[in-house]
C-alpha cells in the first residue's frame, strides 16, 4: 500500500483505457495503485517496457469520478494470476498546476493516511 517513496502510492478504485502505438490500439485496465508520478494497472495485455502510452483514466473519488487523459511510459509488467500488473510512469508529475483535481485527491489520501498511521510512515 503506502511505502517510503518520494511519491507514495495509494490504493484507488478506477479504470483505464491504455492506448499504444501510432494507431492507438486500446486495451482495458483496472487501476490498482496511484501516485503523483505513476500507477499500477491490472490488464490482460503485456506491454513491453519503455513503450510510450496514453491513458484515459477514470478514478472514483467517492460519489464522483475524475476523468482525464495522461501520457506515460511502461516501466514494468508482472504476471499476476490470469492478469498482469502494468507499472507506468507519467510523463509529467501530477501537481496543483497539472491535473489539480487529481492532485487534490492524492493530497487528501495522504492526509488520511497520516491521520491513521502517523507522519513517520511517509518519510
């Protein structure tokens, strides 16, 4: 779940459409973990490390959802049962200036974590 990383990862509920190649071939995925710098996505399709992709992301933030398009690069793919876990790094970090609603949601998740587990777990 939460680790001592520069950009902690949080479990979220959401879906993604992964688009690859110049023809933008589409594959569905289910978001598992999310940070300001990347995400983990369960998918049926193995995509080679280093592949540039576009993500159509829909993160469920309670009664609402946040939809956006992000560009990223595949960092790894691990088999996980019948599916695989695709690790991607965003081309641009989520911030108040770039994707402010997603940034606000991630900041909220971090505050909730600190309240429950303490500040020392974020370092």
